[in-house]
C-alpha cells in the first residue's frame, strides 16, 4: 500500500468519525439532552418520577414539586399539571376539580409534551378552589384540612394529540399536611435517613408513636407492581415449622416512643423449609396502619 493510499484511508476514517459525532450531537440537541447527562446516565430509567423535597408540610405552606421525564422518549401528560387527591375513609378524593376560570367557558386543549429527561416545576398553595353562584361566576378559596394527600401524574408515550390511546400506569407521590407549628400530627411516623438504597444494602428506618395510645400493630413492606401496591413475600417461621406460636410483627410502642428497625432486602417464603432471595429493584413502602413511607431499591 503506497503512501497516498494510506493518507486517503485516514481521511476517509476521519470523515466517518466526524459524521458520527455530528449525528450524535444533533440527536442530543433535538432531544434536549446535555452531553454531560448522556455520559452520566447513558441508560435512562423506564418511567418519569414525581419529586418532592420533603414529605411533611405545615398548614398553609407552599408545596413545591417537580415532574422529571427520566426516559429517552417524549411523554404527553393527560392534563397540564399533576392533580391532587386527599385520603378520606380509605379512599382518595380529588381536590380542586376546577379547570376553567370561574364565570367563563374554556376549551381544555392537550397538554404540552415533555421532552426526554425534561424537568418541570410546579407548586400548590393548599387552597381548594371552586366556583359558586347561580352562573358559577364566583370563586371560592378554602384552605384544605390537615391530613394525607398525594400527587397524581397521568401520562402516555403516545404524543399524537388526535389519537390519545391508552395511558401508562399513573405515578403517585404521597405527603402529609400538618397543623402549623406541629410536625407530630401524623399518629405514627416512619422515617428514613435516605430514600434510595443500593442492592443488598440494609434499609434502616425508625418508627415513632405520636399518638396517645400504645402502638401494637402489624407492619408490612409492599412493592409497587403494575400500578398497584403488593405485599412482599414474608413467611412466618411458625408456618414453615408447622408449629404453633404467638406472632407479633411489631413490639409494643408506648406513646412518644421511637424505635429503630431494619430490613435486609430479602423476601422469604415457605416451601418445605424457609426460602429467601434478594428483593428486585423498584419502588417500595413501609406500611403501618394508615401511615406509609416510600423508598427505592436501586439495581
């Protein structure tokens, strides 16, 4: 191979490399993905996420939150912003159903789609806004009551506004509103030092009894599967040994008492004898009566 041919091949290889780099840069620009983000997170998550900086807010405090599209695809929200629901009598009721300004008629158009990895910030002033009057021309604003609430984000990967198609499973993020000056409104409090844990890492948490009664209740760990919360496999050793025994999942907690606990990320079940395996990555929560606290197991 002569010198001229070698130079030609080098130039040809350089052109191919530059073409690939330019095409990749154009893709990042059109997708609104930064090069740093692409390098640090080359494999995006499979679903968006609702992000709350904290889970407890004082009465009247402005609630700020974000929605992040962690996927590499555009998504279309069903409405312009997540809606809010309140927990009442073991069910969820929507807060602030008003869509159009009071006294007017408006066409609710399609919400603007999220670009891949786009983040949008929202806020809620804790006011339940409704329309009153003969012609619904007056606006009524009422401070919501202390209690448990959740943000609900409904979306679809189908961004064709003329063909809405089926939506994905809604995303939820729960939080509490407590009386001003008090962070002990919730009967029982479940707290973590962090909310994301690596595979195999011990999940440490604490339970505080803020009520005036002794706490003697079952504690469950649940995982989020296909839009629903399911209890993890957790066998009772008594059942495995086919013996009788007194079962108590949570030792008695006196009023005001705080206790630390841990979970080794193992699911257990009985098949002749006690079996155990690592719990898969995903979203989990610890449930104690009507109180729950979420955390995530990373791959």
